C-alpha cells in the first residue's frame, strides 16, 4: 500500500481562516479560493494515495478532547486512548460540496492525529491555543489574523506509518462516507494547552469536554496497516501475496 501524498500541506492556508466553537468542538474552516487565486495557480491542499478512492481537498480541521488526561481521542490504539485527537477533513474533489459528498461512500476522507500529554507544548498548536479565549461560548466564531501550513500541526509525525479503514462520521448524521487514515505516533500537548480547550463552553452552558463518540464495534470492517519503518518485512509479505495485515479491534 503506498503512502498518503499530502499535496500542498507545506503551503500557507488561504485567508481568512475562520475558527468557531460550534458547541461540540473547535473547528477551523478553510475558505474557498477565488477565481483570481485559481488563475494564479493557487490551490487548496489535498491528499491522494494509500486506499483513498480519488483526490480529496481539505475542508476543515477540528478536535476531540476529554475532561481527564486519559481520554479524549475517538480511536483507541493498542488499548490506549490519548488526550486529544485532531481530524483534518477532506472532500472528494468529484463532489461540489462536503454536504453532497457525504451522500456517497467515497465522499470524504479524514486524517486523524493523536495528542499525548507532555511537559512540552505542541508548537503547531501555539497559534490556535492563543486564540481560544476569543471563542469561549457555543456559536462564537472569529477570523484568525494569522495563517499556517497544515504540516506545522503534524511536525515530527511519521506519516509513512498509518492505519486505514472505511467508516463513518463520528458526529451526526454519522454518514458511512469516510475513508479514515490514522497516524499512531502521538504529538505532545502540554497541560497548559489542553486546559485552554477545556475552558470552552458547550451549547448547554457546561464545559465543552468529552466530545468524543462512544467506541463502536468494528463489525465486518477491515483495518489495514502500513508500517513505513519495516520496509524489508513489508517486501517479504508482498512476496507471499500478503499485501495487508488485518487487525480485529473490539470495544
């Protein structure tokens, strides 16, 4: 299985980035390009490769976190549930909008990254955390005065190693339209940074925490793993016509 190609992830995202507390999560929405920007050769970052059925353009970034440090992520890796999980949401470019794409099994792809509590700050989250106090209540939104590259959020992650499977959105309407790609190498997040997320309010005037979906049964899904650091073993597996590893996870 080839790696995921992240095209334009080192480019600065277009302005203005809109950060919103929607009562369920913090989301950063990526604006669409103008016709002038497209004519100048600008493009929205996109991904392809692995088992992705097409090319997928970035739509938004959002986060899931817990009230306690031992929960927050929506996926469990080897019985570990990390402090926070970040989702970079992409739309299949064959569809005009994300809403349209979610009507189809090949409509969207989500790249998931984990954050583990550490004494060090996540440098990629610095600018985001600095603005969280400006969206304290549900439905608060603001235009960020800065921009950044998606690569800055995932610095030092081994992007050659990942899990992938066909699944659903983890928020309503939970559409069965998502190709998931999960990178198991965690990114550090400091106590000060996660505390800024936990200070936000939800739609019920309570703390916006534990915004992750209950763990679901794997059902009949196959989870594929790519281990980029084990190339020799991977070649041997290919010689034996075993081009995937099947992992059975249950809650």
